[in-house]
C-alpha cells in the first residue's frame, strides 16, 4: 500500500518568516553601527562605502543590495542613496535620527537572544541588575528625545487637543514626563495653558534643556521628584501620564487618588499605556515587547481596562478608553490605550 502525502491546508511558511525578521534587524543594525547611512546621503558606489569604512568590498555590495531590498537604499546605475525614510531616521545627525535609540532599545532584548530565553525558561530569572544609577536614567531620557519628536509627541498632542475641554484648560501636569518633548507638544497646541513637567532629577535635567531649546520657559516649569513619593501640587485642569504608570502598576490606587486630589473639579487625567489581555496572550506585539522583561522577573505590563478600573475605584466620575490607530509611531511596541478619566465637577 502506497503512503499518501499529508493534506496541509494552512500556512506553514510563516514559521520560516520569523527567522527572516531576525535577519532584517541584524542587517539594519549592522548598517547603523557602521555609520553606513551617513555615507549614502548622496549617490555613491558600494566600493566608495567599503573604502570609506574599511570594509570588504564584495560583502559590502551584498549588504547594500540587501538594504535596497529592505527599502532603506535605492540603487541606480550602480550607485546607492538613502531612501526618504533612511535619510530622515537612520543618519546619525538631526532631530529625527533614530539609530541610537534603536541600538539602545536592543539592549533590553539581548538577555533573551542567542539561547538566553531557553536559559531563563529552564532556570528562571537571574539576579536583577541595579538600575538606580542616575547616569542610566539621564542616558535613557536623552535617547528618548528623538524617539518622541519623530511623531509620537505630535500625535499625542493632537489626541489630547481633541478633548472637548482642552481649550478651557489653564494648567497641566505631566507625570513622569521623561525629556519633556510630549509636554512641549501639548503645551504648544494650546494658546495659553501653563505646564509643569515632573520626573526624577537626572531626567528633569534633560527636560530643562528641552524646555529651553523650544523657548517654552515662560509657560513650562520643570520639577524633579518621584510622583509616588513626593508632593505633585494641586489646581491642575489636566494631568498626563504617558507610558510611565507601568512602574507603579501594582499601586495604581494610590496614584489615582493622588491625581484626583490634585485636579480641579471637572479636571481630566489622560493616560497612555499598553493594554494586554487579561490572560496575557495578546495583542502579539505587546506581549512580545514585554517578554524580555517579564522573563527576567519584571512584569510591568498593564492589562486592558486596568487604568480605567483604577480611576473609577479612586472616585473619578467617568472614564473612556480608546485604542489608538497605528499613526505617529505610537505602536512600535504594540497597540496603545488612551484612557481619559474625568473628576466630578
């Protein structure tokens, strides 16, 4: 009796594509680390690049052809030049350069790469690293600047400005504001609102520089402190917390009460966060984004609706939750939930 081939009606090729994603990143990372995109602002040959960077000529051409296939370079008459996006985001200079940020973010994934995940699954988390060094926080804040102003800050400002109460706001507080780019964007789209930017001392140092860079000293004040431990002030019409409540996920009731008390009657609390399903299985991009951290014993992911529930439990009058569309670079780490809580008037 002859053996029959199995009947396969599903897509098996997707499993091989996972490997390609790793290869795509290795290709892009190599080009960024070499500074290749700084040499292809004008059309050049692969030999020009190889000679300029002291590289192997033939393999440089292979790599650059692959970058053309990836859409990062164009090739015409044997010469290569940056695509529009590569020129905007992948050269090393300029306000929208993302190379340093991409390489910095990769460090969070390294513990699970090249067999690291298998080790963590078999043996559990290793001893946690001490990240209390102020230099680490300052570095992270500086690297976040370009990441934020490549569209994320502008996109959030547009969403916040759509609040029906927005034009009536006179004062705003941005909790855990990072380098302050988002607060600058939101303040800039309002005619007269004054803003306070609050973050830890090494991060606040960067925010002060950003406020000066954008000439917003007359409308923005930078304060240093821990918003969970320190006084955050009062009399605000709007308070924001963008991608920062993860650090205090297990004590949301305290921060919600603190924010509620700091708001004027009818004031608004806007939170941008991830929103993973309660069983921890989706959305895929969000789950994978947090996986390196969770495997190392630091699960700080926020579940869908968790922010809204905490607001209501703290006595906010009403809440609404929106899943933001994939615009403005918002979903680099998965879908974003925008939760709006309104204090009773």
